[in-house]
C-alpha cells in the first residue's frame, strides 16, 4: 500500500483519486493481457494465395492435410499470430 | 522436468514436426536454456532443425538481433514442443541461426505458462496458463 501511494504520488500528483486511477489502469492492462492470451491461435496451410487447410493446432492441421492428400512439403504453414520480421535475443542495454 | 543448469533455469523438452511425423530426440528429451531476453518461441542449433526435418517443409526467413547488435538471418518453421512434466503440446515458430550451440526457450513459449523461479530452494515450477 505504501508503494502504491508512492507511485500514485509520482504519476498522478497530490490530486484526489490518483490511487483509483492507478488501480484502474493496472486492471485494464491486466484484462487486456488475459484477453490477448485467450485468443486462440489458428494455423493455416497455403499454396500460393490459396489456403488449403486451417486448424487450431499443428496436429489438427497435419491430419487435415493427410486427409486431403496434400504433402506438408508443398504448403506454407503460418500462424494467425504474425511472425515478427525480427526478434531480439540476449541482454538489453536498457530497461524499456 | 525443469530445474537449473548452474544458476540458469532450464527445461527438458521434445521437439516435434507433426506434419512429417518426426521428433527430436527420438527417445527422452533435450535440455533447453530459458532465455528471457529472447523474444521468440524456440531457437535450436541447425543440427536439431535438420534432425527433426523442419528444413524439409517450407520455411520463412527472419532476422535475430543478438546482444552485440548484430542482425543475423534465421530460418523459421512451425514446430511443436512438449515439456517434460507438463501436460499438453505447444505450437510455435522454431528458428535456427548460424553459430547457435544450444536450445533456447524464449518468452513467446514462456508466455503459455505460469513460470516460477525460487533461487533460495533452486526450484522451478511450470504450469500452463489454461
């Protein structure tokens, strides 16, 4: 509680309701994270522009491809969660 | 099973290429270092990427920025991870890049779990979020 008051003072100043605003912001952020986690990932197999199969897991996707007689080597498998163009690894020089 | 390698948290895991019905290792599991500075899902040496035949499906090129600022080209394909002692399979992008000598678990895979480190007792606990 002491830390909460300190942070509220730093971010919201002495005004009334600073703690409530801080708690409200933290709750919203937490709920956004929980919601983002609950979005189900979908996998797609495509040949050129044509999506030939979609499924909620690679296991289900592989089964669909097998049923449809499509070789997994002939399709591009992608996720609904976009692949970032670049990722970082190792120690950062500063904390964001 | 998860624990520490020295002071570094690590998991034991199996990597699967389900569409091609292969897995690595064929028996048991391999050690993977938890790297919270790595934003990806799983990074493996090229020998493991080839052994599980991820190089045989259509892969994507990406860039990994390493600690000294160098930008290295990586090859990415989707794979499935099973952690020792954790129920379930976890799908995500597996990448490999030249010079990588160990298996790295990144934060995209970690974000599937409630992951607790206790350095006082050298205990690691891992439980799926859902």
